[in-house]
C-alpha cells in the first residue's frame, strides 16, 4: 500500500520545526528516522496531513558530556552507540541495548529521539530511559519543558509531548565507575519486536549492592520499573541466590499483558528469567 496524501515541510532548525508544529497542530507528524512512521503510513495506520522533516536541523545531532550527564540530541542515530558508545558503564549499557534495536538498516537510519517519542513499549531506548530516570527536553511555543521519564511514557505510542512540542534532547545521568550493567531481551527472531526485555544497573560498594535499578519492557503498555526487586538487592552480594530472588520478585510485581505473541503468564515468566540473566550478565561484566 501507499500512504494517504500529505503536505511535506523541511525544518532546518528546531525553531522552524516548532513553528510548523504550532501552525499545523494535531495534523502534523515529525519525521526523523521514519523507521516506524513510514511503515505505519504505508499501511494507512497513520494518516498525517502534514510531515515535518527535522533531518535538515543538524543542531539536533549531538552527544555531549557534562555536569554528570550525557545529553543526546534527538537526531542521533541508533548505530552511534553500537559503533562508538561513550566510555564507562553508561556507554556499556547503551552499546548492549543498541545491538538489539531492529536490523542494521534500521539502526543506521532510526533516531534515539524518534524512538522515545514513538513510545513503543518494546523499544530498547524507552526501557533504558526508564531505568536511568532520564529527562526528556521538549521545545514548544511556550519555551522549554523538561519531562522525567516516569511522566513521559503514558501508554502504548503515547507520551506527555504536546502536539506543538518537539523532543529535542534526552539527558541521562552518568553511572558511577563502580556500576555494573546488563541488558537482555527475547524475541522470536533477531530484529523482531521483543516479547520481553530487562535492563539493569547496579552500583556496587565493594561486594555489596549499594543501589539497584531494574527496568522491564515489552510486557505492558509502557516500560516499568521493578522497584520491589530493586530494594530486595540493596546491601546484598550478587549471588545466584539473590539474583534468583530478584527475578521472582520482579515477576510478581510487574503487571504483564498478553497478545497473539504471548500470554500474560508467559511474559511474567520471561520477566523472572530475564531479570536473572541481566543481573548475571552484569556480574560477569
């Protein structure tokens, strides 16, 4: 199939993009990598009257370290983190997650910001943003708004972004050098949408867990934090026993949903297994 007719505009700056979004409102969609939007348009699942192409806005393509955080411009492509991730535990986590994003052509063209704005609950970057309490920076006619990850993802394909706002940047806190990270997911075939995924970041104080973060994706209408499992690991060593227990707790606390690809019960079991695998991956380094 082919998409319904639409008007096409190039935005050469963030200001121009916001102006176009303000003018056209709900009729407009932002085109970045297009790896989700264009197929949806071809199947007529999405029928925007206006496309605002932000690819000419090169000011949105940057990575910047400073003030204890990594700032990621919305036009940064997925494969940047596969080829040259930042150093340290955060870079390791981004690299692990990037390798699960679709197929190579998607990673070359798709964008970090586009993935977050699309808000697919089975998207790797949405889970990473939730895991690390990222902040999303939106520009609109009223100025700049900073949205915590906990508020940004609302339900399937729905975020806190307003129709006249553009996601311009994501801010992710840097992880301490002592942190250990893991990222695992299960899909039917390489590159398919994940049936479940788990990301972990564990800050160690010697052999003991100081703080633990566990985020789950692909099992509900948005990425979820397994907060009870996080608390259960505090002050403990990462052993087979403690990781097994964390997996059981995560499976009990996370509300899963079923579809044609897997039942809620199946996904709950995946949460249990993948949480253990992600923590053991973190232990192994």
